[in-house]
C-alpha cells in the first residue's frame, strides 16, 4: 500500500504546473533521485518478478486456492502498472524500462500486456530513446550471459540463455509492425548501436582476435527484416 501511495504521489508531483507557483516548485524537489529510483525497481523485482519465478518452480506444491492466486496476481499487476506509469510519465528514467523488458517473454502470460503497453507509450513519447532502451536491455542480458559462461569454450548458440535473448529480440522486432518508414529511425539506430556493441573490445588489426561481443550480431539480425534497403547499405 505504501508503494502504491508513493507512486501516486510521485505521479501527481510530476503533473504540477510550476509556472508562477512557488509551492509547486518546492514540491518538484521531491521527484525521485537515482537512489529512490533504484529502490522502486528493487521493490518491483522482489514483489512482482521474484515471487513469480518462485511460484513457477513450485507448481507441484499444495498451496493457495485459485481465488488467492488470482488475488495475488491482481496485486502484482497493480504494483507493476503503477511503476510503469512512472516510466511512461518520465518520473523514472526511461532506461529503467530495460529491467522490466527483460521479463517480457518469461512472464508474458501474466504481465505481457502491461509491459507491451509500456513499450508502446514510451515509443510514442520518444521513439529514439525507446529504441535505445530495447537495445540496452538486450546488451545487458547478453553481457550477463557472457559473464556466467566459460569464455574459453566460445559462444554456445544452442544454449537456452542465448535462445531466450534471441526470442526477446524477435518479440521486440514484432512490436514495430510492418510500417518500415514509420520505424525507420528506430530500426537504423538499433543496428548502429548493436554493431558498435558487437565490435567493442577488438584488439589488433590482423583479425586473429575476434571481438568478444561479435555474436551479438545474431541478436540484432532479428530486426534486420525491418530495415529499408538504403539503410542496409
């Protein structure tokens, strides 16, 4: 309840008109700093997504009846929706959405509509920044996967973790629809950022040392069917 009240309060503050209103100017100082933004997401991670994963691992255990489960799901959806509103209204930085998007495929049946609506609204607000948030999400997941595996064994393209990132990229690509002209800037920027990330850490010019993130090109290839021919060149 405290979390919901805080989200509502922050949303109200963000809509205050500070023109010729000293009281409003003073209140705007209470908009969340980096520390509070991190705490807000930590709460969501612990009370929405972590619980969701625990429940799915515990399917065989006898527990709550269906009514309780539906009530719990409704509460989680309300918490997530309240947090996503803060992202949509720029109370929380848009990059925070990258952490939410990571759960898009994993929790699609329960929260997919809320996450997709957040993606749609943020794209409407700022299509370039929204696209940067998508690529940031994929980069973070890719780096986490790379850190958790043995670097000497190379990239395992058949691993579930790599397949999950590729599937997430495919889902992101679908949200752009088929109007290539409308999404041109966003798609081109995703490729530019993705290619730069893929070639980070290149050492030497003899081609003997492959860039460690080179396989990220396979991830962004999920967006390539949206590119216009001039942009492909």
